[in-house]
C-alpha cells in the first residue's frame, strides 16, 4: 500500500486510464495499432482557486461535480480514440462533438435512473413495510439502498466488456501505488503493488451509501414529497462528508484503525478491479507521467 500520500487520482476508461493531478488531467488510450495516445489538458479545481469552495465538505461536493465532468470527457475521448484510427483521423484524435453529446445524454439518463433506483425505490419499498417510526424507517430504507448498490456492483461484473475496464482500473491503482512508493515508474515495479487503493471511487460510493444512513436518520421519516425532495438536496452534503473521510484515510493509511475502517471498501474493490497486463500498466504509466 502507499508509503506516502499523493494528490493523484484517476479513472479507468475504454482501453485506457485517465489521471488527474492538482494542475492537469491526462487520458492515455491504447489505439488499435498498438500505440498509446495521450491527451492532456490544464485543469485546476475551483476548490483550489476560491476559498469558499475549498472549505471542508463543500470541496467534496465540488470535486464530485468536477470529476463527473472530467470523467465524461475522458470516456468520450477514449471511446473514439480506441476505435477510430483512419484516413480522416490518422492520429486517433478525438472529435468530441457528436460523441461528447451522446455521452452527456447517457450520463444524464444514468443520473435519473440512479436517483430512481438508489433513492426513490428504497423509499417506496420501505413504505410498503408499514413502518412509521423514523429511525427504523431510515434503517430499512438504508438497508435497501445498500442492497441495491451491492447488487449493481455485482451485476456490472457479469458484463463481459467491463472486464478490461476493471483491468485498467487495477492498472490505475497499481501505478499510483508505484508513484507513492517512490520507486521508478515501470510496469515491472507497478505489478508488485496491490490493485486495491483506499482512495478508490468504489470505496467512495460505498461511503456515500453508509454516510446516507446517518444523515437521513436525522431527517426523520419523509412523509411528504417535500421531505423526500430534501433528501435529494442533501446528496452534496453526503458526498462532501464521504470525500473528507476518503481523503483522511488516504493520508493516514499507515494507522491500523484507518486500515480497519477502510477494509470494507478495499474488499468491494475485488469486484471492480482485475489484475492488469503489462501493456495496460504501460498505458496507466503514460497517463500518470503526463500529469506529473
């Protein structure tokens, strides 16, 4: 596991990896001809440029929104660069117009479905239990939400095309571990590290579900549509709290008690990561080098 904390984060994309440092974002993709294409862009979070947006909890909500936007751009780039290398696009350069719009629509639809499955449906199912007491209602609601989340993670694993994405996810983690260890960035060195990382997005999502247990417990039983809408408004707060926990865990992972509370998230990463090949590690390293 990491010997020191680094502010580097990343994301697996189609046939590649996106890496993000405090000042830059880079997406590296393995093209059909075997070469690696890297797209870089300068990016400094508003949480670093404006004091208010850099405050604890608030910065977590900001980073979540920014990460979603950057992630969509990286996916759009990888989706096209990984398959389009021809006369009209000899270098595999991305054309974000149509594909970017399509990806944006897909993400918007995913948000709506995510809200229905992870927030609305658990509430409706809990209503069917007939429970009236606020705390009990919220515990049952949270249990349904956690069950749906775990079923989603397991279900995605059965999608054959996701296996390579999971391998690149593992490559992302191993490469960041390699950097944090201080060793030279090479596929051989990166391979020796764990494919699990305490700052992983999978761990973050699990924390969001668990933190929602606590936050929603204070809101009581939502008997009106206004009260249920209020829960949705609290999502940025929940994301912000979860971000602070993940950030703390990443910076203090050497402490035994931090390792203990991080363990559920690391276990869950067994479902969202796979052992990468050396050529995948090369792609992850190319993305990482580009942001250093």
